């Protein structure tokens, strides 16, 4: 059943996040991380149920394996770099908070704004998934699903709104967990996403002819007016 698979996938993601944050911290006594995990868990499960009801094809697409034989080799490499970059970034946060103390922690107000920014980023991710039923974790032409170009909603403004929301969510998380150094470190994650975007767009130009015209019409990949 789709919703059960989705909830199991969400639970796995939550366990992985908890491990990446709490194991390097070396303690459960990190209230901000615990609050994030609990709140994110509730929001994630509600989002999965919502997608299962209103956009089951989108949820089905996201449940595909992150590595597939149908995936171009270049995308496998790009996906591996993203995994390493994001995983390393997550581990760095508790190391900074509990050991390195690279910068002074942000003020409480800034940290709370970070929480709002983080969930705004998650909302962008969710909207992008709802609007694009072909947003699979791997780059491939989905001929069996009648792959068509999505150029409405958020995709009218940037070509990769899912990645935009992801970066915004990480920015908010870094502020909520009180690590200015992690905010700067997001550059590494963005660099890994840029590599994936270039691979993805090259593949889509080859397999989805209308994508070249879409690139001319929507010129920016992540940030309107910037890039």
C-alpha cells in the first residue's frame, strides 16, 4: 500500500537524521535537535499522507530507489556526492555546536526565524512534489509513465524548485540548531547540487526535446533573477 510505504520511508529518513545529529553530539540532551526531530517527524508524516491522497503519482515517484540501473552513470556519481555533502554537513552541525564553536551561536530571535525559514523551505519542497509527478530521486526518462514537461506553478519561475526548497530548509535548520558555520557550509551542499543539476539538464535535453525550449523560457535554475 502506497501510504504505508511512504510512512516507512519517512520513518527511515527520520531515523537517519537522528543518527547524523545525535551520534556525533554524543548526547540526547540537545533540546533543539529533539524538538526539530519531533516536529519534523509530525510534519513529514502529515505531508506523506497528504501526498498519498492528493498526488499519489508524486509520492510514488519519490519512493523510487536513490540508485538505479536505469540511472546514467554520471547521475550515480552526482547522487553519491550529494549524499556525502549533505551527510557530512549534518554531522558537522553537532560537532560545531558541542566541540568546535567556530562562531558565537545566533541570538534566540535569529534562531527562531531559522525555524520559520526551515519549514518554509519544506513547504516549497512539498509544493514542488505536488506539482511535478516526475520528480524521482534519479535522473531518467520515464517513458513508461508518459513523461511530459512540467512548466507551471513553481516551475514557471525556476527550473528546480525542489532543490531551492531543500537549500532553504537546510539554511533554516542550521540557524535553529545554532551553527553559523553550518550556514556557511551550505556552500558545499549547493556545489554538489549544481553538479547534479547540470547532469539532470543534460539528460533531459537529450530525452525530452521540449526541455531546451523550457530552458530558454525559464532561465534560472534555483534563484529567480540570480541563477
